[in-house]
C-alpha cells in the first residue's frame, strides 16, 4: 500500500453566496457533471481530506460522498459558508467525527457585506453553536482577511475562543478556483498590524497548536507583502485537489487549471504515475505564485517542521525571558516599506493581482456552454430556488 496522501475534494462549483473576493458563484458547474460516488471510490488512502466547493452542502447527496470518504480517510473536514444549517446538522448526526469549518468574514455587518448572504452571519454563528451543543468536537471558524475585515480579526478570534473552537485564517488569492485576478491588499501595514495582534494573542495562549498557527499568520504577513514563501511548496507530490469534473490538480492557486489526469477516465495509479502528472510536478517546482493557504502550508509545516518549530521556540523564549512581543517589523520587507525603501507600486507588482487579465474559471465545456445563454448568477439562483422547493 502506498503512502497516505492529503486530498481536497471540490464536490461542486455551485455556490449560494456572493462573496466580494470570489466570483465562483458566477461560474457554477452543472450538477449532472459533478463528481459521482463511483469516482470518489477510486481515490487513494488519505490521512486528511478537505471537502469543499463552491458550497459543498448545496449537493443534496453530500452524505453519500462523505460516507465513502470516511472509509478511505483518517480525517475528513468540510469547509462551508454555514448557510444550510439543517443539512449540516443532519450530516453531523450521521458522522459525528467529521470536522466542520465555517467561513465567517468578520463581525455581523462586515460578514454580511462581504459574503452577500442575507442573515449570513447569524446563520453561520447559529450553525456553529448548534454543532457545539450536539457535542461535535472538530468545529471551527475560517476567515479570509482583507482590508475591509482586518479590524474584526482579533474580535472574531476572541469569539472562537469563547466557543472553544479552532480559528483558521487566510488572505486574498487570485486563481482560476476563485475566478479572480484582481484581489489585492491595499493597506498592507494596517492589515499586517491586525495580524501582528492576532499572532501575539496566539503566542500568549497555552496551546502549542495555536503557537504554530501564529507562525502561519506570520507567513500571511510575508505573503501580503508579495514575498517568497517561507516554506517550499510540494503540492502534487503527496497532496492533490480533485475538481467537480474528476480532474486531479496540484492545488487551487494556479492562474489556469493544471490537470494531472482525470479520475472519471483513469485509475488512481495510472493517473498519479502518468507523464502528464510529472509535467505538472515540474511546473510546481518552479511555480512563483507564492500562495500561503492552509491547504499547501499545512503539509509543508509538517514536512519541514523544524523551521516553524524553531520560530515558535524563539518567540516563546523572547516572550517569556525578555518580555518581547512579536513585531511585524521583524519581516525585512515590512521595515523596507515603512522606511520608504520599497514603494506600494513595487509591492503590488510582486502580487498575483492583474487588473487587465480575464479570469480563467476551470469549468468544463458543458458548464461553460450553459453560461452562453444564461448569466452564471441566474443559473445559481434558479438551482438554489429549485432546491428550496425540494425539486432537487
Ligand atoms: S468564497 Fe466560498 S462561499 Fe464565497 S462565493 Fe466563493 S465559493 Fe462561495
Ligand atoms: S505556490 Fe504552490 S499552491 Fe501556489 S499555485 Fe504554486 S504550486 Fe500551487
């Protein structure tokens, strides 16, 4: 038996939200083309599986997919916007060991503005509380930090602490997956300042897991200043993503979709050991996009554990013996920007933001074809309406 992998299963590109930093809702997949249980059964053994979308709970057969994934994966975590409370609760009744991460983009008003879902914050928060009341252990928040919601970062972390839940962070990225090319942080020092506060809160805790999360957030400061990743990216070597069409990809951070093979048509061994997969691995080796998302960083933190571990030891030592807090200015680029040695335009040029580019969407021909006659948002709305009426 080969070694276990880390996989992300994108079960759908349909989404009921309207997030300001992600246009996926305008580019939905057709339900008929989405991953079948038969294809899921062909996946390899995994030590960790993330189930995501779009909004995964928009699939009314999600339970069948999760049931198969639980057989081949040591741990399954579903990322959701938390809107479909009843579906989430129902699934968790059947699978109490599954993990649930609900993305909340700030305090109530900010979240609702960014997410574009009426009452989105209350629904997400209610779902989280109900999951806790049910005794679900692996439950947490996720937040994508940007200029608009950065001031809510620490207050939201404090709410997650009160609820005794995990708190995961990300920042803006551009890729075919988000159908975006224009995401960028404008006021880097302001956003970095809020990350600095969060890092100090995390380092101040008694949880080693949180100390490592502090390192991850330190990496986010480095990322928003457009610098080289703190750790190598080994996506596609022992990590993969699979999209709703069965296409296996290295990650979700590339500009255009990179395909290693198709699991609807191939066996896993054939696909994973193919010349096409090797070609993609070569591209990953020289990829300069420098993403810093948990999907690619978490495996790297485990693999190159000494780098984050040394950072944690140094900062715990400084905090305990020298009473010295973490400062964002320990990043050279943050000092350089403060001291005028680098301009905002130069930093913008280091990002993946491209104001002139047309975003690639990674859809199949069939899914793109439906967008010829109908706006993607309208396709999503009628799909959602049909679901509410119980027709799907
Ligand atoms: S970020 Fe997630 S919830 Fe928001 S539009 Fe994109 S897929 Fe939907
Ligand atoms: S840096 Fe890694 S995760 Fe990002 S696009 Fe490149 S290969 Fe993918």
